[in-house]
C-alpha cells in the first residue's frame, strides 16, 4: 500500500534542503556582488577625486604661467591698459591661492607628515627637495600680490588708497621662482598620475580576485549544492512518478486482493454496457458472496478473514476465463463481468467451476476454514440495461442462492423480479408506515416451569399495511434492515412497548421484565443509549424492568462501531442484556464476557422435537449446565408441545417461551393474562395455550 504521509515527509526534507541551499548560495553570491559593487563605486570615486586633483595641479601650472605673463605685461603696458591687466593678475593670483588650498584639502597633505621623506608621495613634492612646491607656490603668490600693490601705487598718485612704499624693484617676479613653481606642479601632476595608476592597479587586482572568487563560489555551489540537489530532485521526481503510478493503480484496485475495486466498476461499467450494446452481444454479471465470512472474522480474527479474501480472489482469477473483469466490491462481495456471452450454459459452467474452487477448504495457521460462497447471475440486456439495475438483480439472485442453502448459484428470473418488485413495494410501504407509525406490538410471556410465574414478556413487532394482508416480521424486518429503516421501526416499537410496560408497572402487575430485540444497526446509532434512557425517564419505567435481546454477532462486535461501549453503558444503568438465538452462529461463551450477559435464549431449532433428538437434548443440557456455573440464566424459545416442555424441564431449563405456553397477544389480552395471576400462568405452562396464532 502506498503511504502518502511518509512520501510527503520524504519529499519535504529535500525541499527544505534545496530552499536552504538556495538561500546560502544567494547570500554568498549577493555578498560577492555587493562587495564588487562597493569596490567599483570606491574605484570610481577615487578615480574622480584623482582626476580632480590632477586637474587642479594642471590648472595651477597654467596659472603660474599666466601670473608670470600678466605680471610682465602689466609692467610694460601703457597706463590706460594697466588697470585691466592688474585686475586680471589679481584674479589669477586669487584663483592660484584658492586652488592651492583645494589641493591641500583634497590630498590631505600636511607638512608634519613623515610621508614627505618618501620620494613617491605627494608630501615629498610639496614639502621636500627638490621641488618644495609649497614654498615656491607661496613665494609666487606673495610676489604677485607685491607686484600688484606696486603697480597700483604707480597708477595711483599720492591721494590713492593703496601705497606700496618698499620700492618697485622689490616687487619683481623672479623667473626662476615661476619656473620652479611650474616644474613642481608638473612633478605633482606626474606623482598624482602615478599614484592613481598604482591605486587603480590595486583595485583592479582586488576586483579581479573578487570576480575570481565569485566564479569559484558559483562553481562550488553548482558542484556541491545544486548538483547534489539536482540529483536528489531527480530521485524524488522518480519517486513522485512511481507514487503517482501507485496511486493511480490503487485508485482502481483493491489493496488486499489486487482485483479491481468498486471505483473502477463504477467508472467502467457503463463503457462495458455501451460496447456490448454496440456489438449486439450479451454481457453477464456474476456476483459472489462468502456464506460464512463474518463467522471467520468473529472467531478467527481479521487476519484470517484477510487471508480468506486473498485466497478467494486468487481462485476466482484462476478459475475464470480470459477477458473477464474481476472486481471486489467490498467486504466479502465480488463481481465478475463476462463480456460477449453466447450461451447461459457457458456462464453457468464457469460459475460452477469458480464455486467449486472457492468452496475448497482454506488452511490458515494450522486451522481449516470452510468459508464457502454463493453466486447470483444477471444478464444484459434482458435483466437490465443499467449498471445499478444489473448489480441489484445479480444481488437478488445471490440472495436466492443463499436462501436455497448456499454454496450454489442462481439466475435472476422473472419470479425473482416479482419478488424484488414486491420487496421494493414493501420498502416503500415501510417508509409510509414509519411516517404514520402503523406498527403494533404483540406480547408473548416467558414463564417458569417450576413456579408457574411470569419471568418476562417479549415485545414483538406486527404490521398490517392499509389495504394489504398481514406481513410477517420474517418478511419485512430483513427488508427494513437492508434498506436502513430498522432503527426508525425499532424506536417506534421501543417507545410503545416501554409505555405499555410502564402502565403494567403502575398497575402493580408482575411481568418480570420487558424483553426488546435490538439489532446491530439500532445499537450502532450514536444516540441509542440516550434514546433508551429518555424513553424510560418519560414513562418512569425502572431500568431493571427492561431487557435487550441481542444476537451473537452483535455481542462479538470489536468496538469499531461503538456497539460494545453502548452495551456497557446500557448495562451499567441497570438494563439487562440477553443473548438471543444462542447456538445458531459461531459464538460461544469463550467469546462472550459472562459478566455482561444476564440470560441466554436457546434457539428454537434445538427445542423443536427435543424429546426425540438426543443430540439437541445434549446440547441444551450442556448450555444450561455451563450457563448455571457462570451465573447466567437460560430460557428456551419455540416450545410448542407438552412433550417439549417436559423434556426442557427434565434438562434443567426452567424458563420457556413459545406457543406451548401462550401465543403473542395485544396489550389488552396480555393485561388480562397477567391479571389472571400465577395460577393462569402455571396452567398455561403445564397444559393449554392462550392467545391467537393471528397475533403470532
């Protein structure tokens, strides 16, 4: 079987690993890319700064030349042109000083730095030999300002504001000073360019290493993360494909037997019928059911039941014909679709062959199991032309085979069709009867042979539909059970019977306890215990005046339906539990907790003609003795003759119920019977019978 939760967990782990790997890879790559971006930005900013400093140095060299040129021109120019030249000289000198200040700010050079001793630094050009650029720059600017002052003094008579009194000869610009300044700035430009090239080469080296590292990380991620992840993804993908295929297979196949399942049949049955109709051929539907499968489960366990189902499926495939479609509907129900049927006899022969093989004993853990099977056969198109109709008719034929004793097969016939129609009519009438509460209750007493007193009264459902004859419980109760109507019918009978018993209790009539038959479907209702307690509370009938009769299959419930828990709750409240039809199934007192059972009802098949059947007499004696040792009461049902009553008394079975004591009676007759007292009960138990067969 495919385990989807485990597969999901197995797939979730690599998915999380892949997610983590992607996150780690993205973080690493992102960090590398971010570092490259930061370095590149830094490189660009450094380059721009160095270009600016080089531009300043180039400008200073040009300004030094311009200052010298303007100074010479101003000294030799006529008086009318001199003011303009002096102003130009002033502007050039101011720009020279301003640029020099910017140069120092941009480079961060200071005189006190030890870098001035390094011939490869800017400080060396500014503050050391042979350039002493700061000294010559300051000297050139100072001489320019003195010359400007001297020229302005000459141009301005005594009344002028600016007076240079040191003498014009001391305000001359020294050509050597100007040349030294220009050489210094040329050297500074070269030094700046060299430093820029060095820094650029270093940044390029770092960036190259970073780029190589990024490529290495990418290769590492590809080889050691994404490649294993890709391999793992491939493996998981294969697993997913296999899981999908397994799921697709399991969706239309039964996990235990390997046969097709009901889903496949629902999906394909219509297509089978269409193909048969198109080819003008007939199609057979053979439905199989194991006759004693529940007893196998109850007595040997579900492992034995599963083994029986597997072996049955294998035998069914082996004994069938090629081209047949074998389906397990569920539980112990199987269907074989036989396409292109030529003769009914061929289908019958194949069914007999399959049944012979299925009905052979099955060995399981040292035990021999006889599950046996029955089959029902319906044909398309004469028995139905729709999937549901054909399956239903095959099921009806199967039920007829079981009624015939099991282990054989039956065709769907017109007689079965009429019975099916009648069953459907009864089912429809049951629905109406439930709505109208048309059911009545008859009561049959249970008495003590030795004391003649009443030990209990069993409530029996009766139904006479309007305009129809009386329908025996043996006819309509199985239909109600199969159609899911039994819980509704049961609750009507329970309420009415409990109300009658409550009236007897209030009248002081001794009726022992009221026995009500509870089916498995009723007990499986989640609110059954609450319903029962509410009915007792409404009528004020004490719980110990009520008994539930349950069959062996119910008491063997494995708690999956919650029935066992419901029974414990009911018995804890004081309600009696009785095991009905004991001996007809595969249960025994070894499967039943005797502390949970108050009384065993011996089935009528062991009572009929018990005085002439020694085997039945021995069985009854054994059951009575065992029950007595376990502290469980016994009662025999179906006693009809004095000989049977006498034999039961001699075997130690004191309590009896049956036509030999009294027929079932309506409430009024039962009330009168009870009022007659113990003498009437004793007389009826020893001699006559009361009531009417009509009520029975």
